[in-house]
């Protein structure tokens, strides 16, 4: 019931500190989820032929250590059971035996015409019925967003063509990009130890800009992402102290010093 997918932390996945960005981590999780579901017969193309489609509702991620540029890592994803109209999926990121991060996602399966969620049953996952551990247990203690908060700052961010996915709306991983950009504009280090988000409405390709509102209390941040007509996502996270990521820049410091010396 699980898939192990190796990745290398390439340059396009890291931030200015040469460490994997949160949004890049979510993209690795997304890639593994798509490949796993497609290989098992309950992925997007299979559901589309029935007039259905998966929609991500909630995502929780906890990071123990962000990998550095050049590290070889592996994403492990597996089914997390289902209950009523919700399906669950687990993620883990490993560097050999070291668990670097883990995540839990919650999904709805929508009828493409009515846009209403469907009740889920064992027959949907019949391709993995014979595998050990089936059916998987449903996770306990699902996170729910807290009460609304008073925003300390707001930032308008122009949506980009690269944010749009094959469904014609802003990809779920781009929301983490929006939050990282907002924190950086607030002169805060954009790294997060954990990240939790609930997706309320999709952002269509016609939307030219989104607005990120956020507040910080201690090491906690709270955010909401809106288009001109509605709140599209809400969530929270724990800020990561910059010193926990700074050692990764040592691999690039000698190159920077060499370039600067030549300029002088």
C-alpha cells in the first residue's frame, strides 16, 4: 500500500540558504502521491473516466530537519484509510534511516458535475486489498483550524502562470509559496517547523492576484489566503529559528568569498 520514491535535493528545490524550501517539500509529497495513486488504479485519470476527481482538503506537515542541497532523500507515501467522505494519506521523507519530515493529507472525492463529495468504500481501493495491513486504520486526532485571527499584516501577491496546474487552478503547493513570500516580506525567516492548512476554495486561473493576511505570536504564525471574492485557505505554523538552517550555507560560502575577492 506504499510507494518509495527517491529524489535528489537539486538546486531548483532550495532557497537562498541552500536548504529545501517548504513548498518544494510539498511538491515532492505531491509527486509521490500522484505516482502512487496512478500506479494503484485510483489516481486522477482513473477517477476522471468515472466523472470523479480528488480534491485536497487538509494538509499537516512536521519537519524535523530540512535537507541540504545535494542530499539524496526518499519519499514514502501510503494510504491512511478512509471514513465517510474523507480519505487519508501519509507521507514521510527520509535520508537513509533518518526521518526528516512527515505529513498527513485529507482528501475528498468529488462528483465532477454536482461538485459534491462522494461516500468512500473499500471497492475504490480494491487494487491494494490483498496487500498487508489492508484496510489501513484511520488517523486519530485530525487537526481543525482555530478561530479567526486579527491580521497584523497583509500582502498582495500576483499569481503566476507557473502556479496553475492541470486542473486549471492554483496548485495546492503554491499556497506554501505565498506564505513563505509573506513571511520573508515581513523580514522574518520563512522556514517553518510545521505547517497546517485547510483548503476552502480553489483559486482559478482568472484570478490575477491573491491576498495573504497573517499574524505572529511568539513562534506561531497564523495565515489566510484570499482571492477577491472569498477566503480560499486558512492555516498556521511554527516558525523555524534561522540558525537551524544556516549551516547548510557553508558549502556555498567559499564560492561566494572567491567571487567577492575577484570583484575586489
